[in-house]
């Protein structure tokens, strides 16, 4: 059987050809994610969302024939490799970690709201109270020692001892 008949080329693909491409791309994506490591889905920082979005966009082009199949696989592999290298460099170098993943900021500590950090993070007073309600089931800062916005954008609340 002619491989072109089963795999197709260009954007004029029939359902069988797109199905074959989807089948192959699923396992290629799985292999790339395994190589990249579970960190891609674990931390959920902007750094991780970028690879998820871009990987999906690039690999989809190979399925629908908008770009050559092999080229999309190579491009996706390069993106995963860049993500992995930056993650490893971030582990070793604090400066790289700050640039790639960002930093956490203290928004509230010992009874004081840190307005400068609140502004930088675009977090309102109501957002802080919401995090207190969700994290420690209270509607005031009375039992709160500290609130931080983490690298992934989540607010973490530390109770007073």
C-alpha cells in the first residue's frame, strides 16, 4: 500500500488520513511529554502553560496537514527540549528561575497589607479575603500571619500559630 494514500499530504486529507495522523501524533505527543517530564503539567506556571499551548498548536498542524508532518514533530521536540533545558537551568541558577518562572510575593504579613506587591500582582483586598475564606474558612485576617501569591498565581494563606 502506498504510504501517501494512507498518510496523505497537504491540507486535502480524507478522514482516514487524518485519523492515521491523529493516531501517530497522539503517541508522538505522549513520548514528548514523557521526555519533557511531568513538570509540564505539575506546577502550572506561565512557563509550563506556554509549552502546553504551543505544543498543542504545533502538533495540530501536523494532524490537519497545515504543515509537513515531520517538520511539526521536529518543531515540537525542539520546544520540549528548550522547556526541559530551561527547567534544569532553573533548578541550578536562581536568576534563571526568576526570569523563567517568576517569583512569589508577600501580599500580607503580620497585619499589614503590602500595597506595592498587591499592585504588582493586580490583586484586590477582596481577592485576599476570598483566599482567606477558601484556605482557612474565615472572613477576616485575624488568624492570618501571611498571604503570598505564588509563582503559579495561586494565593497561599499561612495561619498564625
